[in-house]
C-alpha cells in the first residue's frame, strides 16, 4: 500500500491567493474602490494580529505563573530533601556510634600533569587511554568507577561511603565534615583520622597541605590550602579557648614508622638539635599500646604546634619515584594528648567554681603537667594545708588523644620503578598496609586473636583501630585509568573498613591524682 502524501505547499498558497482575489472582486462589484478594499483588509488583518498578540501575552503570563509555582514547589521539595538527608545522615552517624563502625570518607583528586604515561615505553594510543578519567563522584556519597578491558564491554562499579568529595571540592569542604569529631575530644573520647591511598593520590596534601620545595615541611602562607592536621589543631585550641583557663593542656608527639621501625622525630641530641631516635612500642598491663621515652612537647597554641610538626617533618624520609617526585617513604603519626582537669564529676568548671578554681590553681598548679609533678608545696608544719587537700580531692583529670595519621602510599613496583633501598622501603610499606587490612579483617570477623603485633604500625595504632577511638579513614584515590588497579584496591579497603563493627566507643573515665602528703 502506497503511503499518503501531504498537500503540496505551493498549491495551498495558490488556493489562498485565488480566494483573496475573489473576495476583492466582490468588494469592488459592491461599489467600493480598490483602495478602500485594501484599507479594509489591512484593518481586519491588524485586528487579527492584535487578537493573536493578546492571546500570546495571556499564554506567556500563564506560563510564567506556572513556572514560578513550579520553582516554588521545587525549592520546597529540595529543602525537604536536604532536611531528610541531614536527618538520615544524623541517624546513620548515631548507628555508626552504636556499632562502633569506622567512618570512611573518599576524596578524588583532579587529574594532574604527571598522570600521563611518561616514563613507560608504550604506544601513544595506550598513553591517551592511561590519561582518561575513570573514577567519578556520582554524588556526595557515591563513587562511580568505569572498569574496562580491551575487547570487553565497560562495567560500572559503585562504592558507597559516608562522604565523597569530587575533584573540585576544597580543603574547607573536607575539614567541615571532620570538625565535629574534634568536639568529642573535649567530651572524653579518643579520635583518630588517617589518610589511606596509593602513592601520589593526595594523602599528604589532604592531611597537611601543599609541601615546600626541597623538604617535607608544609606551607602555612595560604590558609585556604591548609590540610586536616593544621586545621584540626587550630579548631582544637579555639574550642579550648572557650573553656575556663587552666582546665586543659595539650602535649604533642611526632613519630614515623619507617621500614617497620618507630622513630621519634621530636627527640634532640645533647646540642639541642633534632634527630630521629629509634623507639619501641610495648603493650601495657591494661592492654594499651605505649611508646616508652617518647618525646612529648607541651604546646599552648596552634603556632607552637605547627612549628614543632614542621621541625619533625624535616626528618621524614622521602624518595622520588616514577609515580610521585616527593613520595613519603614512612607512615607519619602526629598525636595530641589533651589532659582535662575537672573539679567535681563534670567536664569543665562551672561559673560558680571558676573563681575558686583560679584561687586553687596557685596551690595545685594544674596548668601544665610538669608543674603538677613538681609542685609538692607543704605548710610550715610539714603537712598539706586543708585547702590543698580539698583541692586534690575535688580535682580529677582525664586524658584523650587525637591521632592524625598520614600513611605511606601503597605501590606497584612495576609502575613506581623503584630499585635498591627504595624497593626495600616499598616492601615494608606494602607489608604494613597489608597488616592493617588483616587487623581490620580479624576485627570484622570477631576472631579471638587480632594480629596487632604483625607490624609496628598496627601495634602503634592498636588502641585507635581496635575500638578505643572514633576512627575516620580518609580514602584518597587517583581518577586516571593508569591507576585503576590501585584505586580499586583502596576502594575495596574502604568498603571492608566500613563494615567493621567494634562496639560502642567508650568515654574516658577520670583518674584522681594521688593526694599530697
């Protein structure tokens, strides 16, 4: 059956012209001049045009009203969605607290110039493939990875985490989700934040910020580029400044785990010059990990802390590889120990007790730990005064710890191109990260034995990983096809860590200093 054809446009217009010509003839035969007829039709056409314009205006107004209503509805729905999302996130965080799960955030760094395949003898087509982006932030909780092999169809893999940052999100956005954990420190909880990922994935930038050329120290000139460690310290001292004076003090230690050995980066020689001293990690009678003789420096503000950390970073071991020109060859662990002094059973000092505490501080000297150890003033009769005894009985203290960990990056030896001593470093790095995964696996499976002592790194982090701290793992991944295998390994580690249930983290209890005699 032949398809029907539509009317010819030319024939339609010809028919309309004939109709118009016939109407003009009727008007002329009726006694009107040609000019009158033309004016009459012009006025009629203008009237129809005005009518059409009026209809269009009314339709346009109706469409604008409808669009405004839809925008209002969309805004209301969006606001409800954001509120529900925040409520769901709050409920999820409460569930995480109860189960003792490990919070896992993921940050995808942008593509960088060294993401091409320079240094590898491969074809230009293969080099372009290596530079392609395959890891994306689908939303603020989902990572999408496009997995493809030659001759096979592409497969999309999805990973869910508490928070996902795309390649354009700033250091401010990352820290905004970390800051609430710091309040827990002053509420009596230990906190640990560690960055995990492949070499060159942005761990050190996320934890410290941009590094200075020629050494491992980080720049503090541009505050917007500062990482989690300096920002966390600034926030911590801001929170402390809101508390009564003398109720808190902060001590800091900086160690690195290099080739499965622990080095104290704040230790000094007889001339006062800093150098890394080897330390050991032991397990106390209470089952906690401890580093005897570890240097603990008291700091009173964020500037003192940043100065100490930068001094320690000068000694951190690093070595260039084909993947990263400033690759860190050790795990960095910065620990802040916060001692809270309390009068009574509650944290802090009430307004009524503030004047009393300031008066008692002269006798008790609880501002700094060395003062507390050294001050053993007695009355002229050789016994403690009633004021001192009452102050000591009322005064309690609790220690909480903030551990900030910049793990060394996992490496593929074939891609990094390391040899000799650097190859040995890579072996120790990968083994310690494997030991960390084994520990998490043992906790997840609730085994009777958890192999903390298989590595100095896991032994050092035993308390934080084992459930004595609120733990946040910051996964850092590279988006390029070149690093697909390493990125998938990191995402798999984060997925397994997220499933670990350690039981509810316990609040630290007060210890009462020994009474003066």
